C-alpha cells in the first residue's frame, strides 16, 4: 500500500490517525450527511465525550506522492482512493522560501558588510536607486517642474544637467489634474526635441498611499499596464495623504510605510515624494520629522535671485551634492498656450555644471589646505586629513569637493596631496583631475 501521512480534525496533528480527533464545527458536512453530533469538537481539536470512541467520521487530510488530499471518513478505515478529488493546494512555505525568510535577518560580520555592493544611482550623485526621496519647497516655486524633468529624463534615459541617468519606466501620480500635466509634458518634449516618452505613465488622480486597499488597486493598475517602474513620483504628499494629520508621527509613519510597501511591490524602485515646506522654510519640510528620518535623500528648492536653487540636504549613503542653480524657461505651444521647462541657470537643458576654476577663497578651504600641508609631502588618507582638519563631516566633504574642482588638491591611490602652485599643471595632474571630475558626474 502507498505510504501516506494522516492528519485529522483541525489539521494540526500529523502522523497516525487518532481516535479522539474532533469534528471542527466550522467545516461543512459532505453531501448526504445531515447530522452532526451535538457539541461535536472545536478548532482546538478537543473531543466530545459523545464521540470519543470510534467508529466516527471527521475531515482527514492525507499526503501522498501525488499531493495532499482531503476527505470525510473514519481514520481507522482505508482511504477511499477512487473517490478522492483534486489535490488540496499546499500553502505551507517551501524550504527555499523558509531559507529566504531566515536570510532576511542574518547577522553580518564586518567583512560581509564591507563586501556589500555600493549604492546605485538613478540620477548620478542625486537620486539613489531603491530609495525614498523627498523634494520640497514653498508653493508655486517649481517643485513639480523639477520632478517632471527628473521623471522624463529617467524615462528617456538622457542625462539631467550633466548627471548620468539610468533609464527606466516611470509612473507619475499627478493629483493636480491631467490638463496642467499635458502642457508641461508637451513643453518638455519640445525643448528636448522629442515627440513622445514611451516609458512614462501618469495617474492623474490622487492615490491614498496610507490606505492598503487603495494602494493595492494602484499596484494592480500599474502591473496591468505591464509596468515595473524604476521611479514612482507622488505629487504632492498632501493630496495623496488621506485624512491623516501630517504633523502626527503616527500618521506620517503610515504614509512612509505605504511608500515602503510600494518599493516592496516593485523591487529596486525609487519613490520620489513632492512636498511643501513649513511656514518657516529654514526648518525644512512641513509636518512630522518622521518623514525626513525615513528618507534616503532630501532636496530643497528655493528662489534665489531671479532663479532657483536646488540644495541637497541629505544623502544617507553618499555625500551631499553641491547646490545647483536652475531657472524656469517659458516654452510656446500650439494654440497660444505656454508652459515652462527646467534649465541650468548657466546654459541650455543639457548643460553640465561647470567646475569652479577659481573659487573665492574661503576660510574653511584655507583650513583644509593648511591641515593637508602639515601632514607632509607624502599626502594623507582621507580619515587622517579629516581628523587633522577638525571639521564636521558635511563641512569637510563640501570643502574637499571645492578644492578638488578648483585643482588645488589631487587624489592618487587613496592619498590626498596639495597641488603645488607652479607655472602650469603637469600632464599627470591634468589627467588625475579629469578622471576625478568624470567620476563625480
């Protein structure tokens, strides 16, 4: 006879049939059975005295090489092989799934941590892959123009102001209506000599991100369009927040969890949230600090003179980028309509930021140069230089970038050297500086 395993009653006990298996009250009786012993059994598998001794019938699950089968009968009797219906789906996690679940929480050694891959960029040096990013600013400052510019650049795979871009599909939740988005996208296509962006999709209504049901419907809609987005843009937080209070950490944590769930549904995707600043913009984005604490990158867009300034306030796994000067340029559209596109304040839409060839001397830069000089002509490792400079990490790195871009400091094999003033830079210095600049883009 074929080797089988039995379980009966609640289905929790495995092995040989047990006479005291209970009849779970929640299970239906098979066709033709109309009587159920009074008080028979419960989901805990407790037997009723009235049916404690066989013969009696209950639901039995057996496991064979052909699968798991369920039938109504006496555990002491031979299974009715000819009457067994289709196998019961096995919902228990497989060994591979169990191993993956265990690996999620595997403690790593310092050596294993050192071997982890470096962070990848969606927009080099600015927007990380697989991250939560916030772009905030006061109303009507141009946040949506920047978000759309990022999204269409990713969808088309073109550099953004000199920053390399990884091309991918983009889904833009634009809760302020489709008409405005159409004008802005038409202006972008015209400015970039394109007729369409096939990898870009927009959802012109709000999606309540903290609501699991509505979020699930959004995920289904995206998948039905055969899309696995690399970038999901939520514009704005307020319109997609629901009835919660942005100032309450509990409600903001619900929004953050919704964003994390979207990233889990589309592994590797970045979620970009467009948000408003508070009444005092110097204090950052509006609402609970729970949002900023959960982000991988934060950008603040402010008015600066006749243009805009994009400041990178946070990069969790990298160095903050230098501020970028922008401007909104008006584009004429058919029918007399107009809209704007984002451009560098220095040149056209594809222009890279120019290096600071001769920056104004700053006290911080002078201090870093002096500290590096005192470490000797053999140069110094980054940690040694930072310790000798005695500056906060953020201040140190920004000053180092200015000195490197100005050609006053060079890096060779991990050591930093002061570039001596001479009649002109040598070939090695020029090549070293050029390689560093390319790695920054």
